[in-house]
C-alpha cells in the first residue's frame, strides 16, 4: 500500500550478506519465483470485482477518513475525491502529528505544511495509493496472484465483498481487500505476511459516497500560497541506461514504470577551519519505480558521502521494507511493500555501466 508517511521505521537489523554478481542474483530470484504450491485459477467473478474497483476511482465522488495501521502505530487521514468530466481533484490532510495537506488536480500536486510555512509544487503522475491500488489490468495480476472472494463484511457502515490475493511465489505479500458492493470503491485493505500475520492495514472509519463535486476545495488552496516558502520540484525524466545504470534481471512480474532525476539539498557541511560553514550541497538523486501491478518498489541512487552515509542497514515498518547499501561511489536505497529478499534481488541486479 502506497499510504506510507515519511516517518522513520524501527530498526529491524542489518541487511543480510550482500549478494555478489548477477549470477547469484539470478539464482536467488529463480528460487524465490518458484511457486510454493500451484494455486488454483482465480475466480472470474473476483477478477471482475477488481476491474470495478479500478473504475470506481475514475467515476465516483466521495469524502471520508481512513486509518493506516502499521508498525504498532495508527494514523488518520481525511480525503476528498472528485471527478468532473475528465478532470480529477483530490485533497488529502493528515489528522495526526505534523499537519500536512496534499492538493492534486490531475498531475499538478501541491504539498503544504502550514505549521512550517512550507509548500512544494510538483508535476507528476500519481502512483496508485489508497483507495486506488492497481496499476494495469486484472489479467496481469492473475498471473502473479490467485484472486478469490472469501466472504462479506461491513466497513464504515458500507456492505463489502472481501477478496483475497495470494501470491504465486515468494516475491510478494498476500493482500486482502474489502470492496464496496454497489460502487466498487476500495474500503479496506490488509497486507499479510507469509504466516498470515497482518503487517499493515488501511481502512475507512467514515465515508460519504456520491457527494457533490467541489473542485474549489482543491483549487482554492492551490492558488493561495502567499506567506509560504514555495519550492518547485524539478523532476527530469531519464532512461536508466542513459543515467549510467542497468537492471537486466528484474524479479519476475515487475515492470519499470518511470525514472526521474530529482534535486535534493544536503545538510550544511561542518564548519571549515576558517570558522565559516560551507553552503548546502545541491545534488541529484536518480529514482526508478517498478511495479507488479499491485505493489511498488522504488530505487534511489545518489553519490556516496561518508559524513552522511554511515551505515548499511535494513528497516521495516509494517509492510514497507527499506534496504540501504553502498555500491562503490554510490549510495543505494531500495524501498517497497515486498519481502526483504525481493529488495535484495533488486539491489543485487543493479549494475553501473560507466
């Protein structure tokens, strides 16, 4: 699930021994991709329900509050989502911790932190995030997961069908979805570990369906940034090989969605002998995003700097795993809602071309 906050996860332990060479990476991926036990074919009715779920977000208007539970913490978020013709408007506001509001009109995204007086303006294609979930069609998911309806339930007062998506290999987690019967909107989702433990859940606690579209709830705040320190993020699309990298052996089922260069500003360097602090360094980070249609993996590559990049490690918060490691003169971060071994396969297959 793509509702993760930027909060630091708990330290799960140091990463396992780094795989050496693409040959070992291929052997590991092959072992993980072998089916645990060939599950039966997905039920056609369940696949049709997934298709309706995808369509619901493009056609339905709603407002509500959902709760994300992961890593022993729960966070509430308010959302308003409107469709007017082919125009899509969305407003998301955190209700716990530091206040953050995200306003989106199609690909225009404004993120505002009122308490900090900061605003970030971006133009980017949104990734599937709750209550959106799927990239591409259900046929692709059927090759990677067994999809079946396992019951009925109620969420926030709405009747729901309950679907279960069981992975056909060990490269991904199982998912359970609660889908509103009448509209097809996703109401609740759980990510399950290999032992069936709920790693993370997102669920509406209150939801109003069929509300009147109010684009000004989104457009108004996007125009009112007076008094904010506004940063315009430049995302430059780039092919991975043009940036000097290649990933020739993707874990089965994953496809490349996009790659961009994004500028970041590193912290001030320690004061020089003269007593004057050096100016912040502006560097570019390469980000590549991959998906199997349900889960996502992001790969970040930046120049290594000893004063900032001190430890290779593995972090885990709910279903989100983060692998951090050094590769020569580069610092690699791999993040995704997949098992640790899948992130290791991505990192092991990454090669520098020049």
